């Protein structure tokens, strides 16, 4: 199968001709790392098998997009043609342009060691090992199967980074002296204390905060903490998990949000918005009130947004187009009111303060974000 022109086109699309990541993108066969994948369908997840249609396989693998490789507890490698699992994605091959941006943010020098958290398909490790060397790359993932399969696929193309099956938020089995760079392609919250322990003095970490699109870069300080800032870039990754799947959602609360009258019914001042896809708004809201789940639907011009939280709070906002919505809210907190407060502050100041904020990380992982008069603390 002639994959090389497809890889070269991908490299042209996502890098500048002078980029040092151009050659790895053009020479790593991404399709070998994603032989099977899932896409969403009305009946659940739909399985795609690359070997069944070579052209479809090449088109999917060398497009700048993420490919879901695990849905709920079922990896595409283990699925039968009739399987249609339900649930959230639990592993993927991240879109190549984002992989490259994360590695660029790390500012990896020629002799640096790299710890990658979130092995997944192994494609990120292939790019890093091809650009530098296998001996400079260590990769960890909580899923032993992902580590094993990635190891085989890397070895098939002559790359042998160190791969470890371990919880990337816990103690990390690294050699004395630690690692120069940590890049996480899973989202964390709070920042693990073990990362600061693993990072050598002056070392640099790149990660995203779970529940947000905030991309944080920070360098280790003399006191064992780290300091940096929230990049103006954006990134979204799956949350870290400690088991085979994410905890189940609260279907009863979601049903209540969809159908019940609220304890509080009002007219909202701002139009219904798809919060999850309004990345800056969602990030600021999640720092204000962590853990809110969102659902959004459009039926012709009718917009419906749902918000739920594990504390029993819920909200539903409905309106036609950009009309003022009718808002139903229940439970101990008024979630839509919290959203409207963030939107009000945004309109009053012209921006949200979180993007570009300074980041201060204490040795125990406590993280402070601050910009101007605004600040927030994320505790372990």
C-alpha cells in the first residue's frame, strides 16, 4: 500500500517547510497505528476496519483529525463487525497538528529526555522518537493493552522508546535526575505532584486542565514547584482515568433536566449557547464551577441547552434562535445563573482573563492562575 504520498501531504498541511517536525510527519506511517477505529452513528459507535478498504484507511489516517480507537471499555482492535458500543471515547489517535503543537510547546532540545503521558496509539511517541531518538522517549499509559499494542507497532517501524503501563498521575518509575520535558496528551486536574517530582530542575511541562481547553506550559523552579502561563493556544484532550472506563453519567438527572419543570423558572438575558463548543466560555465556567456536564441540541430554530452536576443541580434553557431563553433550574445551585455571570463579566470587560494568565504551581500540585485582579486556585 503506497502510503508515503499521503504522509507527505499531511506534513505539508500541518507544518511549515522549515519545521523540524516535517520529516517525522512525512516518514511515520500513521495508518499502522490506527488499523481500526470508531465513528459516531445513530445506533452507537460504528466500527471501521482499515484492511477492508485501503483507500478509506489512507484517507482517514492521513487527514488532520482525531480517530477514536476505544469507546467505553471496547477497543476497536477487539471489536466484531456488529458491535455498537455506547459511552464516551476512552482513547484516540490525536489529530497530528495538535500532537505537533504540544511537542513544539515543550521546546525540546537535541539532548533532552521526554516523558509522554498518554501513550494511546503510539503515534506521538513515533514522531518524537523519529525526530530525536528512541532512547530519549519514555511513554506511560494506564491501559496495559494500549502500551503493548503501541510497542509492537513502534517496533514494526524500527522504533523502541520505553513504554510503561502505569497511572500517569501517580508515582513515575523514572531514573534518578528525572526528565527534561513532560508532555501530556490527556487532561489532568489537579496537576500531579509526581510530575513535579519527575521533572528535572529547569525542566518544562506541557499539559491541559481537565474540563477546559486551557493549555499550560511551566518550568520547574528552585523550590520544586513550577511557573509559567496559560498559552493563547487551545487544546482539548480526554480526561485521565484510573480504570477501564469513565464513571457512568447520571441519566436520571439528565432526564430531569430535559423534561421537568424547574424549582426556578425565568427569562435569561443572553441567547442559548452550545457551551461545550464555546471553548473560552466553557473553560472559564469550569474554573468557576467545576464538573458541569453539558448537552445541546437544535431542532430547526429551536435551541435547547442542558446543564447537570453531580451535586443534583440542573438547568435547561430553550429559545428560538437568538431570542431570550426560558430557563428552568433545579437542585442546590442555579447553574445557568453561573453561566450568565461569566457571560456578563465577559461583556463588561471585553475578554475572559484566563487566556494568557500566569500559572504558579506549588510542589504539591496546587495551581494558581492569575491575570490582573483575577485569580483562582486549583487544589489537589
